[in-house]
């Protein structure tokens, strides 16, 4: 999850409507290893963390925030989701579950 946690409105909505919900947490707990790469404007981060996040943003050619990328165990991209439309949390989660299972991508 490439996010701007303290300034990106759609990132905050994704967190509030999906990532912090029990349905997502239950799925993630059994099927995912979660990684959040944060690009805050107000929060301080160590230079090493900023550099590592920036390198991964460049590697995966992240066009904006939020961007969620699902990778398999070999690092192959299964699905990339850019942006979030408020009020679509259930559909968003369903799309991610299908992508992770190989049914979409």
C-alpha cells in the first residue's frame, strides 16, 4: 500500500472504509503479508526509510496515491489498483480477493 497517510484524502478513505475493517483484516491475516509505504508530508521519517520507500515507488512506477499492489511469493505483480472511490469498500475488497486468487488481474 503506497499511501500519503497524513494528506491524501483517498488514502485516508481507503484506510477507513477497507483496510481498518474486520473483513479486510480477516482476509489479510490468512492470505497476505501487508506492507505500507508511507509518503507523509507532516510526519517525520528516518532518511533510510524515505530512501527505501522512494526506491520501491520508482521500481513499481507508482503513479499516485493510494496505490495497492498485490504480489505473489515470487514478487510477480498480480494486480495494481490506483486510487479509491469512496463508498466502494466491499467491491474493492472483492476485486482484490479475486486478483490474489488469480481470477483477475
